[in-house]
């Protein structure tokens, strides 16, 4: 074989190897979501004590609310078309004093292993923005990622404990399902095509969590009576923690007050 | 004794090499834009883009896929240059240089693919940045080797002119600049570009507290800038002593570029890494390297003019009978 032919074979082999390797994920492929109708436990262990109690409350914000930032959408004409009134970013969203998009969760859940929901958590790309802004789910629960926009997006979560990935959804209607296996709170997910897009995902190892509504209220249900450490975490204002005592037959109250 | 084959000046092949070098500098700027705009992963697959040859050029895709298109163009130019050189260049060394350039640009493309496939691991991103500079130097060498100046024998200096000194100074300046570019790449790809957020002081002091690796790398890059300035200034002085006007002119250009580069570095920090000054800083860094490298190539091509007989005789203490 002549030197030129050997060289050509070497170059083609190098391309083939590089195209075949990698895959857009930093670790091995994650376990597929459990089939519908089954409930797989993340680890062997005694089932948790049954609970019917609730922690409810309101997360408030007292301080100067930074004005919303108008997003420049001109990088993608489709995004301009989908947002005729424009698009604004406002991480600190306050309505009647209540702070939205705060993850509230029990830091020390009751001992035991919890069945993983088979119903997927959902995050959608709509109007070149993520809906919802904060997603909370259980470890091992499927996350359905949808593209409802007639433009391309890439979905690039940046966890530090779970496996990072970066996938493309070039067409409207595409859906991809992924899972995160480890507990990790409030890691960002973004789109490198549209850099203003930002949401947060939290993965818990139990079902005792909630994300505050627009008015700052939340409810965490299904807890047995006991002493709990409850944390409220906002993407900009960070965390506050308090001890909450849940008594049988009495809904517990936990309010959080962030200051700016 | 074997007589080496005579080089024949091919103006169009030389122009192609020079054009490829210019396009490479532009490609380095375009590549810098990808990182500056955070678009490195806007296209999650490789070698296709969203499964297409030509995706919609929106948002970050415009920068990332645009970079791939520019890289493909430079790869094509390099392929044409390598094949043309192989078929028509008499000098074996120049033919090998052209093949080396082609292999390097292919390796650079593969590194680019790896950065996407493995989600921008810092070592691969840094290697991609450094190999770009190496490829740029290879293409400049090809352009110089095919130039009328090189084939005509290069510049000539008087016997007592400082040929060795300018060669050493040029090689040192080029090495210092390359090391500074590598340090800049490490700083950029580990996200330490604003690890020291003020300028010219560092966290309000001459020497900042080294709280983390990012601060150390960033400060090393600032110290490196002063070393580059000193090395290039020394090169200009030595070029003056060689009394070759081309060397002096090229060294002057290098010094002006270094000063512009320092201003751009300050602008990068003070603007909070705004896209334009940051990317210009990347491109001018490459231009500094290319210019110092060209001075080095020219310096090593310098010939000594034959010494007049009377001068030689005086030097060795021999009487010459007219």
C-alpha cells in the first residue's frame, strides 16, 4: 500500500473513532426510567412510617425588588415571533410580599426508602423560556424534557453530583426522558443556543418538598409526626433553615422571610 | 556531494499559503467568539450539527457552527496547499512542512469534536487552543518558505552585525509569547478570567492573596504579559543591531501589538469580559505570536555578506600585498 493510501486510511480511521466515541454525556448512560405502573425503590431498606401530616407556610421577601431585565431575543427570529410582547427575566418574583420559585424541602426526611414516582416530572421549552422555572423531583424519577417551540434548543443541565449531559431538540414536539440518580439541590439547566434561558432542577431522595406558588405559599404533605429541619432555597437569595415540629392531627406552619 | 534541488518561486502557491495564514488568524478570532459568547456547546453533536449539515444559524449555533464552517474552509485550503506542494515543490523539507500542517489541522478538528463530545473538558479545550496557535505558526512558516525573500536567500547582514543575538532574542520572544498564550488558555478555560476583578491592581494590591488556583493562574498571566513586553522590547533592540530593516520593521510591529494586547487585557477585565475586547485579546495574542515567529524565521535565514579582503586581513593580522 503506498504511503499516500496509508495516510488516507489513517485519517479516515481517526475520524471514525472520534465520531463514535463520547456521546455528549460525561458519565456512562443513566438507567432508563422504570416502566409505567411499577414503583422501584432506590435502595433496599425498611419502608418509611406512614404519615398524613402537613407543613405549610409562606415564603416572603422584604426588600428592594430588582426591576425585570428585558431579554434581547434578536439572536433567534422565532423567539421574537413567540414573544410579541417581549420577554423579561426576573429571578426575584414577588406578589403581595410572597416570593415565588423557592424550593422548600425537608432536609432530614423520615428514615426509610421511598417508592420512586413513575409519573415523570416535566420541563418544557415554551416561548424560548423554561416552564416551570424550578423543577423538583425524586432521585430516579423520570424527567420529561419537551420542546414546544418551533426552533431548536439544546438542554444542558450543569449538576455537580449527577451526570451532566447536553442534548439537542431541533424540532417542535420532540421529547426526551432523562433521570438523575443522586440528591442534588438547585442545579442550573440552560440552553447554549439561547443564553438567557435558565431553570433550576432539584433532586431529592424523598417526596417531602414543594416549590412555592406565585404568592409564596407552599404545602408539604404526607409527613409522619416528628421534628424536622426544613430549608427554603432561592436561586439568588440562597438558603434559610428552621426546625419544625409536626404533631399528629395538627398541620404545622413554617414561614420564611428573606430580606434584600 | 549531492546538490540540493533549487527552489523555484511559485507566486500563486505562495499567495495561497499567505491567504491560508490570514484565514487561520480569522479562524482563531471566530473560535474566540465561540468561547466568549458561551456557545461552545450550542451544537451538542459532532461532526453533524443537530443531525444536519447546515442547521438554522440562530443564537449560539451561529457562532459554533460558523466556527465549524470556517475551520472546514481552512482545512480545505490546507489540503489544497499540501497536495500542490507535494506535487510541485522541489525541497523535501517544505513538502514535509505542508504535510505536517495538514496533519495538524486534522488533529485540531478532532480535538474540536472531542471538546463537544466530552462537554468541554478543560485539558482538551486548552489543547485545542494551543494547537490552533501551533498550526498558525506552521502555515506562516509555509508562507515564508515559499516567499521570494526566502527563495532569494533571505536578508544579508555585515560580518560584525549581531546575527546570533537577534536569532536568540527572536526565538526567546516567540517561546515566551507561546507560553503566555498557553497560560491564557488555561486561565480562560478554567473560568479564571475574572478571578482578579480589578486592573492594574490585583484585588486592590500589587500581589493578590492566592485564595484559589484561579487567582494564581490569572496573576501568572499578568506577570507573563510583562515578560512578553520585556522579551519583545529586547528583540527590537537586537533587531536594530542586526541592521536588517525587515527585522527591525517586523519587530516594531510585534512591540506595537504587545502594547495593544496589554490594553485589551485591561479592557477585558474592566469590562467584565465583554465579548468584543475579550475576543480581540485572543486574536491579537495570536498576531503577536505570528509576528515574533516571522521575525525568528527571518533571523534564521539571515546570511552574512562576504567580508572585504582588507578587513579580513586586518582582523587576522596578515599583510596583503596589493
